């Protein structure tokens, strides 16, 4: 069963709460972090629908996005994986795609595993 869509107001509030905590050098509570990650991934998938690339932010969420050949079974050929803080930095524009890749904070495998041009995610 598909997860219910996160409302824009609720999602944006979680992203802003994460941003404020991050700017203050503090950690967000787990529920806020999870909601911010899920909402930003939801927006990415809505803005770039498809099933060619799987973006994983364990343990919170994973989405498939980007038009092209759809993946249906096993490990997809195009996977991007990162931790929650790195994903939110990418999604909000605090970290560029190239910086994330070069630093090793973003793991991408497959020919089409590239979010350059799709980041930052328009979150409000």
C-alpha cells in the first residue's frame, strides 16, 4: 500500500525545522528528520516522475524517479544512496551534487544515477 502524500505545509515546516536546527549546529529530532526526508523525496519524485533511478535515504525512505526504463525487481541498475543530513543538504541547496559526489557523501551507481539539474528540490 502506498504511503499517504505528505501535505506541503507539514512537509515545508519539517524542512524548515531541520534547516534551523542544522544552522544552529543542533540535531533535529528523529520524527522531524524523517518527515523532512520523506517530504523532499516525495517532491523530487513528483517533479521528476519515472522509475529509472532509485534514491535511497535509509532508514527513512526511498523513491524511484526520472523517466526512462522502469525497474520492477531486485536491485535497480541506477541507485543513489546517502544519509539523511546529506540528502537534506542536497535537497535544500546547501550542498551541490558535485560536492556530495566528490566528498563521498553521495554514493551513485549506474549510468543514469545523476541528480545534477534536479537539485535543489523546489521545497517552497
